[in-house]
């Protein structure tokens, strides 16, 4: 049976006219008050499940303030088990077994349109789109069906090329929830359960990356740890190693030495059967951890190992889609980033310049980030004008991208450039980026 949170509204309460009207109008304070009065659901439980401060729940119930953000509306819908169409949302993943489930036709179309338009202006385009089409699963889950789901995951992964985690996070989380429901409720044939566990590990890693990119670092760590456990259960050593690499990347902001150790553990999962792109990916992430920790020799050895992995790839070797983006250009960019972190601008600038000239502006978030390292390298070399020029390019590309990371990279660079405001390129940059 599908999990029901303690704040789930009973079906008979959902059917009441005053509750339905309050939900359609997004008057959640009234909904909270009626839930306590008619269903005995305490404000403290609502506060916990909806991630709202307890005093704020009380204020809303007394008519003070409103909930207006798309993210919080979705969270309340899930906590109270309110069908999506009632709130102007797409159907929620849990709705198949939800009490009080109503069809799309019973909702208010003008409320739905209003909610989607509000969402598009507050949280980004992808978050506001209706749920992506997902065919009904067969009565029995087969390995062939799991491969269909894997192909779907590969298509959805392409969103990350053009959109930031703030846009994609909900899409990827919904896929994770759906796959978990299959693992919990479906009937399986042959080794399809193990294969689906491996797919879930892959999906959770993508969701973790989106969480990390949108600033949800605690959630990202939890997702990476969960992915590691599912990869272990699926006996997929490649995904297990990648989960460790993600955890190492996450750990760098807290404990650099520990991050290097986790990255080394990820490389220890490499076997003779590990695909070349996975080998390169794990080694380059070890290189990055070593560079951030100031280990120049270890960085160079890891980068050499990553290059060897790509150079020695057998012709026609199948590569997992989640690592297929690793190529010589990406490895060059990582090499330049590492030399920048190690304060070797004379090494960093040529390799970053060469690789970024081949890198499409369509990858706006990533190119903005990579340009920030090129700007940092120029700044280390004392080339202030070039640094300012590349910070400006990066800021232009990052504009409107639902990712926190470009701003986190660019803000300290702009601060370092401020003392040079007398230089024309710097003054122009400061004028453009002034808030």
C-alpha cells in the first residue's frame, strides 16, 4: 500500500465544498484550520510535513499571509495528499492510490493556467510544465521494460545540458519516485528487479546532481548516499564508483582530505570491464579533489590516468549514457580547472582557451562556470582586463539559468576585481553587474 503521511486529508474532507474552494484559491491557511477542526490534524504535524515554521502555520490559519511559491504549493500538495488538478498542478506521482482522487475534468482550468504562469515566473520553465508523459507499466516488469525506462532516463538527462538544477530537480525526483513505486508494488520476471534497482541508482544520481546544482546540498548528499546503496544492491560497480565520486565532489567544501580519500575509493572500484568513459570520469574527479587539496603531483597522475582511459578505449566499446558526455574536450576543461586551482595560470589559460573555443554557448551553465576558471587564471596571472572580460562573458551566459553555482563562482571574482575599478573593462563589468 502506498505510504500516507500523517497529514493526508481524508477523502470526505477533500470533498467538502469549503475545503475544495480554499484549495482551488490556494488559501492554505483555511485548509490548515479545517484540517485541524474536522480531521484532528495538528498544526505541528502540518509544520513538519510541509516544512513550514510552526508559528507560520498558525498565522496562516488565522488569515495572516499567503503561500505563493510553486515549490511550497507542491510540498503542501504532497503532504496533505491533495490531487494535483485541485491546485492547478499536474497529477502527483502518488495519486493512483490516493483517497479523494479526482479527474482532471473536475479541476478549475483557469486556476491551473494561473498556477503554471506563476510557476514559470518563480521557479523556471521546466518546473512549471505538466508531468512528462509516462506510459502505463506492464503487468509484469521485464528486463526489456527496464531498458525502455533507461532510454527514457537518457532522454531526460539531456535536459541538464540546457537547464539548471532549479528547473530539472522536480522532473528527476518524479522519476525516482515512480521507479521506487515500481520496486515496491510491481511483479518482476527474471533479473528485472535487480536491473530496475540499477536504473534507480542512476536516476537518484541525476536527481542528486540537480539538487546540488540548485543549492540543495544536504538533499544532494542524502541522494548520493541512497544511490550508492541501490548501486550496491544492484551489484553495479560502475554506478557504485560514480556515487562515491559524487560524494567526494560534495565533500570538498567540508573536508578536502576526506574528499580525496572518497575519490580514491571511487577509483578503486575500477575493474578490467569498466568502460573507458567511466574510468576517465572517476580519475578526473580524483584529479579535481587532489587539485582543490593542493596536491599537484597526485593531480597530474590522475589526469594522466583519465587521458589513458580515453586513449585506450576499444573501438565500439559500449558506454553508459550517464558517462557518455566525458570526452577530450571535457577532460581538457577539467585539466585547466585543476591547474587554475593549483595556481598555475600559465598552464591553465592555454588549455582552457583552446577547449572553451570548441564549447557551445548552448551549454550556458557549464560554459559560464568554465569561463569563471579561465577568468580566475587570468586574475592569478595579473591580467586584470582579460579576467574582467571573461567574467562578463560568464555572467551573460549565466543570466536566467536556474543554477546557483555560476553566481557562487563569479561573486568572489568580481570582489577581487573591484580594487581595479579604474581600468575600463573592470568598470564596465562592475556597472553591468551592479544590483
